[in-house]
C-alpha cells in the first residue's frame, strides 16, 4: 500500500516536470488559470472547424478571429495581480 503511494507520487512528479500546464506546488491560482486559458485557446486555434464556427458566430473572417485569439494568448486572464 505504501509502495503504491510512493509510485503515484513519483509518477506525478514526472508528469509535472514533463508537462508545464500540470502545475507545481508553488504555482499561483493566476498562473494556473492562465495556463488553462492558453491551452484552451491553442486547442481552438488548432482545430479549423472550431475556428470556422467562432468566425461565423462572431460575424468576422477566420483570419480576424485567429488574430484575436492569438492576441488573447498574451494575457488571457488580464494583467497579473500585484
């Protein structure tokens, strides 16, 4: 039982080191939310059908919608807190 718990902790440390978005113990709520928003935006940008849907729903061209999402990746949750 204790060995299983150690293996889970080791594998979790490996996952956190390998993938930036999984976070770590010193990560703030703002950093975590920014990573989640950036991951979502990157997924939207990578799927052409979703980009087409967003463009039609907003009444803009696909290029303008793509540009707006790329701009939003700079500060997805607004400026960082003090």
